[in-house]
C-alpha cells in the first residue's frame, strides 16, 4: 500500500514493528498506538527524541493498556486504519517540507502529533511529547548532525579526494538539479556550475579548453518548458504518496500521472541535449 522505497530503513522497520504490535495485541488494525509503540523501539531520530523526553516503550504501553483492551482471538488479517493512512500522508508532507526525499522515523513521529487524533497521539501528548517539543527536538537533532558533518567534512557530501573548488561546484550543480525538480546531477548542471565559479583552477580548465563561461551558461541553461515539466513530475511524486495512502483509484491515477510526467520530462531532456549532437 505504501511506496516503501520512499521510506528510510528505520521508517520501514518501524512500520513493520507497528504491524507486529497490532498482531501481538490480536487487533485487526494497525493504529496510531501501534506506531507510537514502534517508534519507542526505534534506535534512530524518533527513538532518541522520545528517550530525551523521558518517554519509554513501557510507559507508552501502560497508557495504551489503560484505554484499550486486546483481544484473545487472533484476527484473520491486519490492515491500517484510515487515520493511520492519514499519518503516512502527513509524514510524506513533513519530509517534503524540509527538502528530503525519504520519510524517516522523525517524520512519522511528527506526523502522529500533527494528526492529533487517535490513541497514539493522545498518549504521547499526555507523556510530554507535544508537537512543539518534538519539532524543537527534531530540529536540534538535525542541526547537530549538520554541525558534525561540517566539522568532519569541510564540504559536506563531497567525494573523498575532491578539491574544495570542485566540491563547491558539485554542490551548486546539485542546487541546479533541485531547481529542476530532480535529485540526479547531469553533465550540463556540472558544466554550468563550473562556469559560474570564480575558482582559478576551474576557470583555468575552461580557458585551456577554449570554453567561455558565458557561452556555456547560454547553451546549457535548461529551457523553461523542461524545467516546468521537471517540477510537475516532482509534484506528481509527492501526490503519489497521498494516492498510496488513499488507495484504490486514487493510487492508480497517482502512479499513472507520475509515470506519464516522468516520461515526458525524460524525453524532453533527451531531445534538448540531443539537438547538439553532430553540430
């Protein structure tokens, strides 16, 4: 039902644990309370946030047991509740809002509290995991992670052995790709990024090849039509998450829209870049 490739390994494991919790309680549904228990078992961001707030798996389980009783008879099958589907949809929105492609456990935790309804959010809120406190803790964790990356790697994400000037160009190329709604860097992005730099070694390389930065930028700036197609395909990928959560015809339409726009975008890029071949 969910596009699992869009979840981190930790989030996938948490959803698997949520199903285990439902099965262990002999309940025929996966609800918000099962996700809350699963996140308390997490070793990643959500688990750290809950532990820092003094919230334990045992504490959550005791609160849930006080308001819900398990069944003695195992159900024939276990399915997510409509509220749980909404939590998944909100988790995708949370991830997208901070510019990441995959849903992590921190997004699932925040989504539970944004949704606010259901046993899981009420239990967490009652134990002190309010939405403002969790948002602050998640943000602080992200900033701490970024600070460690900057300390350990002067240019975050740069391949080992990459010069600082080329690493900066790679980062700029990544920004150009993101402005087009994609995550993969193409050669034209990198060439435009190199052309825009003031680094002497990169400018010198272009000079030796007889390439003027202005000419590179003019020749390789992506046409607006293609950029809009890329952004439309990106929006379709976000809509796909909501479609999967809704299920049925909505999921089918979301897949068709995403594949159709992705194909149009890829074909448009191929035609544009292929126009220069043989000239």
